[in-house]
């Protein structure tokens, strides 16, 4: 499952998308009629991506540690 699908499954995000008829476009931002909803969604999406980068970096480091321990 892609990262955006995970984001859109969050209850608060799913409700906001549904209530504001938001849609994802240009592979980077959400559009909708409500300026507040769009600002909230796009801000939350940015933060979610940044947190995912940190998680991915930690997973990579853990993988490197496990790979190094297998060599011993």
C-alpha cells in the first residue's frame, strides 16, 4: 500500500476528504472548495511525508545493523 493511501485511511483525514470533496492532484497536493480544509490536508500530508522519511531512515539503519550482525 502506498504512503498516500495510508495517510487517507487516517480517520480524521478520511472524514475531511469526504466532507470537503477533496481530491489529490499533481502528485503533490490536495484540492477542494474549502480553503481551510485544503490547507489542513496539505499541511498534514507534508508532515506525514516528513515523518515517513524519518521512519524509512530508521528502518534502513536497522536493516544495516542486522545485515552487519549476520556477517559476524
